[in-house]
C-alpha cells in the first residue's frame, strides 16, 4: 500500500504548537538554565544535552520513570542513552553501592569485585582478557591503541556515520551533509567539529555499513598504498542512525575479511552490549571479534567501561608494551554496581522480558504505521528500537541522510515529551527499554504515536 504524502505545513504547525507546549510546562527548567549558563558552557555538562531554548533538567528517577525539576513525571524510554536498562534506583544495585560506600569508595588498587566482573564478562563474551575504563570513549580509545601496538600499524578503518566516542581518532566522518559523503568506494575522512588535527583525521578511513565488498575494496587499496590497517572498529548494529541492523551474512563477511588480512576486528558494544543480550551483539549475531568495548549499561548508572580481547591481542598489555592506565579504572563503587548488575539483575529472565517488551512495542508501532500509511517502519533488537521515518529501508549513513524525515522525527520527540514519554533528544537516536517497564508502558508509547499519526493524516 502506498504511503500518504504528509503536508509539510501541517508538520510545521504541529511542531510549533508542541514546542510551545513543552516550553509552557517546563518553567523550572528555564529558571535552572538561566542559572546554569552562568557557569556551565551552554548550561549543560555535555553538548548532547543541549536543547533550544533550554534543556530539560531532571531531578530523580525510579524504576521506569523520571521526574523533571517542574515535577512532571515521564516514562523513561531514554534511559541515559541506554545506560539504565536496569531501571532507575534498582534496589539490588543501590544496596550493593550503599554497602561499598561504607567500606571506602576509591583505592586505585584492585578489588575482588573487579575480578568477579572480569570472570563474568569473559564467560558472556567468550573473550579471556579484560581491562577496565570509565567510559565508552576511553574504551574505544584504549582498544585502538592496543590494536596498533599488537599489529605495529597506524591506520584504522571505521564505519561512515558511526559514533565511537569523543577522542580524535574516531571523531571522523560522523555527522556530515549528504553531498559531502563522497563516493561509496572512496568515502571522505572528515572531522566531526573543530579541534581535530587533519593529520589524525587522515589516519581514519571510513567505509559504508552493510557493504563488505566496499570494505574489501578500500582495505585492499590501503594495503597497496602501504597503509594496511591495524583494525576495523565498528558497531555490529548501528545505534546512532536510529537502529540499523546488519544484513544477513554481513558481519560474517567482515570477520572473514579482517582475519584474511590480519586486521584486528573491534566490536564497539557500548550501545548494544548488555542492552540487547547477556553477551551483547557478539552473542546475538554469533560473530566473535578480536576485541570488544563496553560501557553505558555495564555500571548500572555508575561510570564504567571495559575492553575485552583475545590472549594474543592482550599480550601487549600483559607484557607492559602498552600502558593501559587510569586512576579510576576498576573503581570499587563501579565494580560493586557492575557485579550486582551482571549476577543478580541482568539475568536470562531479564533478557526474555526485554525481548518480549520490545517485540510488543515494535508490533504496536508498526501497526500504527500500517493503519495510517505513514512513510516509515519499526525496527529494533533486545531493549533497543525506533520508528525510522523513511520510505525505504535504511542500510547505512548514505541512505539515512538521503531518506530519513528529520522533521517528523523532531515532531515525534515533542509529542512524546508533552505526553509523559521521556525520549532521547536527537533524531538519530533510539529508545531503550528497561527491565522495569511493563507492557502497559509500551502501550502508552504506541498511543502517543497514534495520536501524532492521526493529527498528521486526518
């Protein structure tokens, strides 16, 4: 069935109305913003928290809900960009942290909890060696350094459009205009914002997602140029274009290609990881990389991250050739939270619940799309999902930039926020469910989506 043509003027008017409503219901956030911008740049702790004319400031969370400083309760489908798949203030994690606080919060020395967490991660991912960091950015930064040391090579390959943290080597070819992307077999290396040296940018080579043949061409060309890559770093499923799943056989082909040329394969599972399966995308898709990076959901709300890898790769760390260091690596509070999270919260039953919830939510959203003939589709895996407003399937950054309807995505965010659904602010983000959500919460999300669909088409 053909999709309806949505009146752009109607989108504009609805957006204007909903924008005004959100401003009217958040005067406390406006007041706090006026105070915050006197000291915090932009009034926020991170550029990804910005919103015009002011950010929405939160005060507390419990289970599947958060409250802003105006006291507005919202079902949380944002969940800290996927960090809070456990739900807010989970009693098991809270108890573990309270008990650890009384015993000392930091030593810069190893603890038993760090050992237990490493044992559990090794079991889940099938990778024997682990080290800790404090964020996803640190995890990918250290993983690339280890890969370079292990191979003796400098060039790295990443997926065009993927975000891997905020260090220079991966702040390349992320958000760019469609006409700046370049030829598919020769995608442009472009800095993501200012302050990134061009010499660093040139060492990072982007390739398209879901196209192993294009990756092969680019890698073999680099080898001919004497620039054989140290590693390919990639998300197994892209999680910053909504959700883009790997096509059948793609990850297997990448694994074969990297193994054939002695190039290390790094799965960045900071956003997939514990959000989609006990052993992340590595378990879900059945392809084992040389290294994996974790963060976000690992610490149950406390800052933590981890790097896992094979014995061969980690030899450079074990021997002391690579200094993988950090004062707060393996912090006792973070490790206590991670131990409780892994052993007692994110259990097999928890993942069954998340899968059931997400299937229910995806089916509900797809039903709305079908009934109202909207241009788009629902897609997800584990606790992650989204409605992609595109008339055709998104396979990579190029098709995303060409077809995704940014105005509809922005309007959907406003509808959610004004009706008690807290969502990620970017049009390129996705929802994350928590184990504390119920089917009725998913139905509420679908109801809000249907209200928007009706307003657009009737």
